[in-house]
C-alpha cells in the first residue's frame, strides 16, 4: 500500500501544472511532461507481472494528469477525403481511437450503434482510426450513420505532434470523454473481450461501459427508458 501511495505522489508532483485548469492546459503538454516517467514505470510493472501496479499507474496518469486538460485541435479526414479540424465538433464528444488491425469483441460495434442511436442528438460520436482511407472502407460499413468515422494517415501527418502523442502515448482502443469546450473528462480503455465470449456477454459488457461514459458526458444519470439488454 505504501508503494502505491509513493507512486501516486510521484505522478502528482510531476503534473502540478494540471491542477491549474485553464484553456491553455493542453493534452499534448501535460502528457508530454509526464509520459516518459509513466512509460518507464508501466513497462517495469508489466515486466514484473505486477498488473495491479500497471493499472494503478494508468489510472493515476488519467486522473491526476490528463483529466481536466484540453484536447488540442488537429487535422483529420472524413471518409470522403475532406480535411477538417477537431474543433469542427461542437457537442460533447464520445471519441474512440482505433486501428483497422484491432479486433473488437463480437458485441462491441452493435452496442455502440445502439448507444449512438439513442444519444446522437446530445453527443457527437466519433471514431478516429489511425489508418489509411483504403483500409477503412469496409470497416466503416459496420457502423451506423449516427457515428462519424475519421482517419489520420501518419504518412500525411509526419509533422503533427498531437497525432503522434495521441496514438503512441495511451495505446488503443481507447475512449475519450470530452465536453463541448474540448476538456477531457475521462479516458478509459476498451472493454476486454475474450474472443470466445458469446454475443450477449460482449454486447452487455460494452453497452454498460458505453452507457456509463454517456452519463459522464451528460453529467447526470441518464434516463434510458428504451434500454433493453440482449438476452
């Protein structure tokens, strides 16, 4: 327990600037100031097989460094090829960072489609793929039209620091819950699905995780009278 407290204060002391929240406290800045220490300690924890410590480090980084920072504005592309900036989105944002080589649980996409159908009027649902347009064409068809599919091809963004920071600092799939001012409220890792999970198990695990994030974006418990989990 004493070791965990020490690690907590190491991370907090490295991130004192994140306590003075303001529009100039950018994600790229706070993560850049802390990611080296986090990565070294996290890699050592995994090497030691201490997964509880690794989780503690990730949670500390999110809760005491990243949450309350503001996501930088950066360029992305729609499937049409049109370039937009992330500031294009004006509602609270449910952002999922992904790549075409990730394999989602069998119920993940259906659960996200259901959630988006119910809450798209209040929230922008965005999936950002670190990939090329060619690799996304088939994958994009699995998501409904209430979800915006974007991509960043790093071959086109070699000089964009925020692209490198987003992709390589926290891993993916990763969920970002961002308010309308672009302040990050929370960052969570994707639900861990076993590949032999039944559809109902995978769907319900993901649905509940997504619903919890939606509640955070709305800042209240949500009334979801249409909620019917798969049986």
